[in-house]
């Protein structure tokens, strides 16, 4: 007997109800992606560390869990993100410059997290990548698909939090002498720390003033008009406006929040970035944006944008659809000689679309417990084969029972 049955920190088991709901959410998202023309790819759970690391941003590089392959002695890594794997597949197996590629995926990713961080090490991820288009229409399509997909899962009151990585890329490149301290202050939106750090910088007055103003440019769409007054970032604001104009044409039911100091994935994303949140859920449900430099790292220079969904974050908030997971009937023959009839009945019900458990060779006590369990379950009922000429349907909802003289009678009128 194993003394220690606990799991490592950051991973967990999923009992049937949770597992079925996870599957339902994933299938719903993938179905919506398919309606938009996105085709599924499947990537390996682990691969060689070097090619995988090529496409990871600095944040994820520090979260790679790796080990030595005993058969080759080479270092392999569990994937912390699937997007770099999609980039590798496209660059090596799907080169087609004549048309954009719309790809989607689902799978688990594994990330190292410090003990006590409260973060999961194993994440169920579903996502989309639109490769080959560099336009406001492409960015808007990905954003609209993310919002529509969450709506399909029953998540309401959505917020689109959107920004542009180019703004800080441009400004911070001119403050290299204080950049680490400045990035830390911007993450916290600490105005006092920002100003104190900038006083030490040799950057121009215009750059310093622009950086000081950014944390205050946060909120509704009105922020964009104010942001356009800063000449050095005007072109990025106009790009953001073009994307939002197209998003507006989708007539999506969500709030829009502008955040021009978002540093998430700063070394990975190259343009418009976004998160989709809900008023009822504390953490972002969807994270995505434009990453035009990633494909080139794998030898195929191409623009790209996409997003990923943390499926588990939707578990407690998605619209439950218990009927999809419910067992409809339990079939129990009273004697072993009725086994063939019980199998016949069970197969007929399953072919008709019902979910059926077949319990063969139960003892009288086990049968009694099964029937009693039926009264407190979500089953439609238990079908008890008492003899070849006597079948009983015990309904769970009303507790009533109906008797039939043969299988044909039950199939015709009992259900």
C-alpha cells in the first residue's frame, strides 16, 4: 500500500462530472472555431528543449519543466504553450504563401510554478491562430471569435481589455539606462515610482512626458482621443482604432477597456494585444494578440495573431448542460439466462441515442441498491428484466413503474 497518495503541487484529478464538463466546454469552443473556418492541429506534449524555447517569451522560458530523455540523452521539455508548436508545424510542414492559415488546437500545457504561488502547473488550453494576415480585419476576427466563443459557453457581461505593445516597445527602447526599474513601476502603475525613475534617465523630455502620461490613459474609448495628442505613439493609437472599428462591425455584446501600459508578454507580442474578462470572474478568460516575429524564428517570416483560453477558468461559470452528461437508463437482467435479451435491449437504446449502463450478474442485494439509487439519481429509469415475458420500467422522476409482457412491447410503447 502506497503511504503517500497526495498529488504534486499544481496538479489535480477530475471526477466524472468535472471531466465531462471540461470536455463539453472544449468541444463547444472547437465547434465554434470550426464554424469560422479554423482547422484543428495536434501537437506533442513534449519535444526537444531547443526548438521549443525558440518560440517562447521570456516569461514562459522560466516556466519550462524539462528532463533528459533516457533513450537519447537529449534534453526534452513539457510544452508550456502550444502556439510555438503551431508555428513550428506551419514553418516546416504547411508552407502556403497563397492563403492565410486558420488553425486551432486543444491540449494540456505544463508550467513550473513556485510553491505557494497558487497557480496550476497543468493547464487545459484551447486556442486559435490566424497566420498570414497583417491587418485590422485579422486582429478583429480573432478578438470577435474569442468573445463569441465565450458567449457560446454561457459567459455573460464580458469585457475586452485591449492595448498595443508597440507603444511601450517604442518608448522603452529610448530609456535603456533605467528600463528594468521603469518596467517594474509601469506594471504596478505606480506614478510616483515612474516619475522618480525617469528623473534618472537620459531620455528626451518628450519621451519622459509620454511615459508619465500613459498610466493615466486607462479606461473607456475616450482615452484614445487623448492618447493621439502624444505624437510619438499616434500611429499605434490609429492602428488600435482601426481594429476597434472592425470589432464594432461584429456588434459584440461587451464593454471595451483601453490599457496602454500592459506589459504582459512584452517580449513576445508585437502589436495589438487583448484579454477578455467577465465581471463575475477575477482572472482573464482569454489572452491573445499579434506576434509577427514568432514565425520568423522558425524560418518562415509571416504575420500572425491568435489567442488561448484557459478552459478550467470557465468550469464554474459556464452554462451547465447536464443532459449531455446524464445517463438515461440502467438495464438489469434478474437472471443470467436473460443476458442476451438485456444486451439486445441495451444496444437498441444506445443506437437510438440514449446513454445506457448495462449491469449484468448483480446479486439480489446489489439489484436492490441499484433500484434504490435510481430514486435519487438523474436517470430516466431502471429497466428490470424479470423474465422473458416480464419487463419492468422503474421511473426515477415519479418513482412509478410500468410492466411490459415482452421486449417488443417495451420498445414500441414503453419509452
